[in-house]
């Protein structure tokens, strides 16, 4: 369990950690489908198509080509399908539906009240930096964090330990004084461990115990399982 006396900073992944990207994508799809795939289809059809898409996601991508290919086989579009247009629609509109998790926000606020520093450390391509910042701003997260680290600005991406090192340096703390909270067992958790940080792993995808017996990894379904004040 969390011991505030031993921690000076808590670093957070963004997507599927501070908010549910799947939930936001589910709300984005109907507008995308009406605009780009289906003309004169009723709400029941559009909602069924959106549910189908959710159940055929590729891990860590809400807009993977294989998911769209499965969709158009099951729900043939009556407009010309263009993968790039659908992906751009997602990037243009996902921030409208992204909502920070109440539990996560409550934990971040409590940490700050205890004098513990906080940071967001998120992977994003150089050409999507504005997209990621816009999403963070729209969710009202920016004022809650002492630092926001976008991997595209650092020049390397998680799990490269240099991203974690950079975040700790910005906060003025040692790596071993940090805890990293994330959902991806490779980019987030393995990356944090290699950087000398303990990790809280939100097993959002039901991967099971990938790190058996590792005392530096705390596997949870909810952040409140670990952060008990």
C-alpha cells in the first residue's frame, strides 16, 4: 500500500490511466460514422456499429485498420471508406468526449495536498503534440500537475528510461523516490522498473499477473486499491 513518507513524486500515464480512452472513443464513433461511413442510417444501426467497433479494438489503438476492416465487413458503409479520414476525425474530436476519472483526480489532489509532486508522462508522436495537449487541457488536468512530459518533445518514447529520467529531473526528485502509474505493462510498467521506479499497474486489459512476485509492481483494477490515505 501507499506510504506517503517514502514517496516524493507520483508520475501518471495519460491514456487509459487518467481517463478511459475506450469510453471516449465509443462516444466519438457515432459522429464519425454518420459523417464518413453511413448516410441515412438510423440511431440503432449507428449505435450497434459503434458497439461492434469497441469489441474489435486492437490493444492501444482506437483507430487501427484491422478494426475498421472488421467493421465494414459487418456493417458495410454506403459512403466511400477512407481510413485516413476516419483517423483524422478521431484526432480532431476525441478530446470532446475525454473525461478524467473521478477517482484518479481525487488521488492526484490528495497527493498534492500532502506535498507530493505529480506529473503526466505520455507517449505521443511529434506531429500529434498539439492533439495531446488539447486533450489534457480539455479534461482540466493541466493545473493538477507540476510537469507534463510529452515523449515527442523529449525525443524518445516510453519504455525508454530517458523519458522517466527527464520527468524525475523536471520534478527535482530521484527516480527511486517516484512511483509510476500506468496501464501498459511494457511501455509504462517495464519502463518505470528499468528507470528504478516502483509502479502501480492498472490492468485495464486483463493481462493477468505478468510480474509475479515482483515487490516493485502493484497490480490493481482501481487506483483506490493502492492509494489509501
